[in-house]
C-alpha cells in the first residue's frame, strides 16, 4: 500500500503523460516497453543513483533501466586523451574536473551560464543539457563512446546549444532536471541527458545513450535526428507538452504548511518510521534491501536515536540490533577497504561483498559519525576502530594541504599489469598468486606449516580462481580477482591454524601493511580534487565528533583546520555568502572560478551543523558565533515566508525553474532535515526563540511526508524527536584545558545523547554564551572544581563535580532537580 500511495503522490498522472508519449514518438516502437516495475534490468556498473531511495518510495529504482530512454549499457572504460589535442572547447577554461574531462571533445560545449542561454535564444536552437560528475563510470563511457565521436559532435554542435554541468557544482540545476526525468520516465541517474527549449523548459530526457542504434534500441544519433525533426515540424507540441509537465511538477513538488499548522506527533511518526525500516530490513547481512545495498547512514542514525528513547521496549532493542548488525556486516564486507581504509559507494550484492569501487567524501563523513555513535552505544572497540580507519583514509587520500577535503576517488583505474583501458576496481582487487608471492613466509607454530598467505587467504575469503561471482561481474573485469571480505572471526582463524588470537591479529595487520605498499605502486584512480562546501561541512562534523568521543587531539586539530579552511576559502566575507566550491590548482594552491558559484541551502546547513559539532568538540566560541551568522544568512536567502521550510536554491534565480524543497534523506541528508536540528540547537545557544519557532514551522511544512512516509526523511524524524523530547543543556563550568574539566567532558562524550547541547562557561561574563543566554551567568564552579549542570524544561539538576556521577545523571535522568 505504501508503494502504491507513493506512486500516486509523485505527479505520475495525466498531466505528465504527454512526455511518455513524446518519448515513445522520438525513439520509435522498437524501443523497450515501459516496465511496470517487474521486468527491470539492473547492472553492476550503472549510472550513479541520485540518492539511496528506499524501495518503499520508488516503484522503479533510479539505478535500474526501465524506460525507453534508458538504453542498455555497452561495456568499456574511460580512455585517455591524446596529446596534442585535436579539439578544444570552452570547458578547457573551467576548474571542475568533470568539465575538464570533456574539454577536448569534438562537441561545442558551453558551461551553464548566460552565454549559452543567449546563443540558444539568438539562434533559436534547442539546448542539449548533459549532467554528470567526474567519478561516474557511465559518464566516462558516454564521453568516450558518444562525445568523442566526430559524427555525434558535429550533429550536436550544428543543431543544438550544448551545455555540460557538473552536478556537484550545480546541484540546483541537477535537481530540477532530474525531477523532470524521474517524473516522466520512472527512473534517473547519471549521465543525465535532457533537451530544453531556449527558455530552459525541458521536453525530453534520459540517461546514457550509446552513439548508434544497438540491439533494437536507438542510439544518440537517432535520438538527435528525431528531435531535430520534431523541433522543425512539431515544435508547438514539444513546447506545450513541456510547459504542462513543468506546471504539474510545480504542483506535485510543492511542500508547504498553512498558517498555524503544527508538526505531527513525534512518537507516532518515529514508530511508523521504525516499522517501515523494519519491514525493508534484510536480516542476514543487514541493510534495507537485498541488492544493491547502500550504507544509508541516515537510517542507521535514526535507529540509534529511536533506541535512545525506547531502550526498555522490544522495538528499541530491535532497532539497535538492526543498526549494529548492519554496521558490523559492512565493516567486515568488501564495501570496506581492508587494505587502504575507507568505504566504497555501495555493494552490488546482498552480502556487502562486491562493491561499486568509487569512494565519496560524503559517505566517509556520515559513516565515521555512524560508527563512532555505535561505539558509544555498544562499547565495542570494533566500531571505534572503523571510525578511526575512515579518518585515516580521508586524512591521507582526500585531504588538501589547505585543510579542505576532496570530493571523490574514481572506481576505475588502469590495471597494474598494463593496457590502455581502465577497469573498475583494478586498484583494489587481488589475485591469489599476488597474495601468495607477497606473503610467502611460513608462520612458526602454525598447523601444516601454513604461510602468512594461507592464513590471510582463509580469513579474507581469497580463492585461487577469484571470489567474485559471474553475476556480480557482467563485463568480466574481475575475472580471477578477489575482493577482500572477512569470512571468519579472528578466534576461528586462530583455532583453524593452531596459533594465538594475538598472533593472528599481528599477522593480518602485517599483511595489510605489505599489501598497502603494493597498492601504492599501482596506477591510482582519478581523484576529484574539487572541494565542496557542503561535503566539507559533513566531514568537519566527522572529525569533530570522532575526535570528541575518542579524546583524540589529532582529529580535533584536523577539525579546526577544516573550519579555518571553510572560513578562508569558501566564505565571501564582503558579500556575506558561502561559496559552493573551490579547486586544487596546478601548483597545489586553492583556486576559485570567476564568478564563483554561490552556496546553496545544503552548503549553509551542513557547515552550520559542522560548526556546532566543532564547538561541542573544542568549546571555542568563535565557531558558535560564525554558526549564528551563517544561520541568519541562510534564513535571508532561502526561507519560505509563506509555506515554511527552506528552498534548496535562491528562489530569485530565474534560471532555476522549480522552487524545490528537497523532501528525501538519501545518500546525503536533506538540507531541511539538518536545518531543523540546527535551528533547535542554535535556539539554545543563542536564546533566539524565533529559531525554535522556525524549526517547528519547517517540520509542519513537511508534515504530510513525515506522517505518511517517514522512511523518506529519517533525519528529519530525528529532528522531530528532538523537538518532542526537548534538548538537555549540559553546562560545564571550568577552564577549558584543565584536567577536571576534561574529565567531565569525557564523561559526556562517552555517551550517545542525541537530544543535548553542550556548553562551557569559563567565568567570563562577557563571553558569547553569557551575552546570548544571560541565565547562564548564575552558574559557577563549586568548591573551586569544574562543575556540571544538566538542565531541561527550565529545571536544572543539582551541580556535580564527579565524572561518574555526571555519567549516571545523564544515563538515568532520575536525579533531583531544582528550579532554574
């Protein structure tokens, strides 16, 4: 019923139907029939999905091929460009790694901007909009097969104004046209191909197109020819149909509350969200579908928050087991890089074994937070180790010397054995002979004179013939190769070879170190060195929160460096504007494009969240002050005064046709979800009651979605829960670096407390906090020792100076209270 209700709520109605008919007319009867969801072909190497959609939400998952515009994908790898270049277009002047990948196509590419729009209007030509990102496998394939094709390039350049967009630079443009593609074809993904009128109205769209007809399916040349014919002979139909679709989308995507509306009841919404997640949960290996499987940290964080207020119930117990089992199985699986740390994008199978090998910054950030939270909840060292492991990878491979974080590492690279073609996973996989040669030493005392390789191969599931099933390797790229996956506990491996657990741990660690050295000599995958404000905000949260829980100074220092980077390179102090992105230059310096791209809602929301986490980790008030400034600016730019909630981009930008409020927590949490929490936290730090009210208005605007399909917004459900249960104010009075203060802070940070704000008062009555919340000035140290106060609902507990007493007070909430 949920699936049916969702299908009916996504504007797939008669107002959108002309696009389906139009698509069929362009592509002809020989194209595949529209699927109702049962006959959908899926592939291991696929266009990267726009978000990790719940199966309850999407009748046709975005990573599957089901519509006439989703052509079956040919095998192949990104080729290297020859030098000197035969062709060079305007993209050569861009900074985006994705745009630069297309700078030498025989296509007259324009970046998104007024020059391209004016050309389309002046020459009365349709626009061909191509959207992707630099680590997208099928973007590489389409670039090599179609955009490097001379015939395709001439047709495109002569008859269309061709615009190339990096979706990570311009998420506003991507969201609008992806909404169109998903609504009119039932799926989506990258590369995204959309045809627009000179007024930027879309009239047909799809994803990957091969250059020529293949297997009874039309190629790009056929599609372009038919569009040109329709543009000349049937243009009024194109334009009117596109206009009707756009109007339907404006109505179907509207999110608003009526004046006086209240948010829905948090316990009811949270219980429904839990039930929907439990219904889609896969019990054997964890996760929320059979295959492919995505990490979905937003789901895991919700489950741990749900447990925190339902600890004594069977539902609470089930929720925490779902979260911890999923995190454990992911950590043991092949989606986790056991040699060089970090996590790949998703698993193509149900057991987390064979991944899509791309690594994204936003995954590392959210998973680090999820794992350190699991360590707080469970006390298991495994989870803390994985969180640290992720930060090691990010610090080593995704960090710029300026303090910023790079966006992604590609899935594809040239095999160490050589050859011109890149292969997915080549940097990461192993043959059994490579392992045996590298780990040939006999282990003293081991059963049967076993070598280090024997023990390693047993533990990590390495097979002589390779351990990747054919169905997970449709293009034969992983034939004979092994993806490391933990098959046995250390205790079972030790028993199998008759040696101690300690010795097995040492052997495995030594083996991984040797293999990491070998990996360094292999050709590396492409690194996208674009630095995005929003993803850097997420990573700032990760370093701050992991550093706080572990008391790790290096992580906290790295978090502070990231905060300084954001202020120096992605904040225009003169214009009081966050900038979306900056770039690593040829001389390793930080560069900016001119004019720079202004930040979007997600950039503000994620940075503000990161700054609040950085304050709680370091208790340096400068970060709170900047968070307050950014929230005021976010309100001025994006807040919807009529309907509540925030628009994703500047509503005054007339080149963005839909004023969207993203209503799904997917691969990244939605910016509205994060903003709901930010506003609540900031209302406590600043005393601004209007931000508490604004948070409530935001939640009311999403009321319908939260009530009917809360699984779509688990991060927003967490914010709704925080509103309902109210935040604890934990106030520590003491000197920031004094040992007694540090001990109290360690007690707080050892616990998962999703509904709290942490504050430090150091005796300065002119401090930021005392100025914003005068009531705090009445709190002071007791007997000269660092002292903690826990306040909630206008009452405070008796002050405590003992860390264990504070811990007990936070855990049971049953302490004496006195009037604040």
